[in-house]
């Protein structure tokens, strides 16, 4: 797994935007994926028309994919985002990540704080021998 992945999808190549190539790229990216292409419109058209991506992504898993699931997938990922939508999506993901991190840290601090309160309320005197 890599934090940042850069992929080149050239329209003159036979395997320009195959579903397996895209899945391979997406599965290796943790944070950031950059796609460099010479024909953006052809890339989007190819990805919209090829329906194999969902099947490849779920190839090794025992999952049933219904038509409703495919439509939801296409609604979310099958459209190209303009720069504003991309920025808003990234911002939403960053906010969600920060909020979940804050909630996890708050819960952890609460547990530690409660454990400290359960100790004896008065100091224990040390005895000399």
C-alpha cells in the first residue's frame, strides 16, 4: 500500500482504462491518487461504459451485487466531478476524518479519566519498619 499513487492512462494504448488497471491503481492508494491522461473525456466515457469494475472489486468476496447497488455506485463514482465538487468532497472527507479522530480521542480520555477517579481519594501513608 502506498500513500500517494500516480498513474498514467494514455488513450493510444490498448489497455487505456481497463477495469483491472483501475482497480489495481485504486487498491494500492491509501490517501491520494493522481491520474494523468491525454484524453480526459475518453477516460470518463470508458470508465462509465465498462461495468466490470464492480465485479473485479468484489471478485474474491462472497457478495451479491444487485442492480440497485450498481446504480448507487454509478451515481456516486460514475460521474466526473468538477474542481469545486472535488474540493468539497475532499473537505467533507477531511472533516469526517478529523471528527472521528476527535471522538476516538475523547472516548479514550474519558476512560483514562474515569480510571484515575476510581483510585483511593486520600493518600496512603507509608509505614517505616
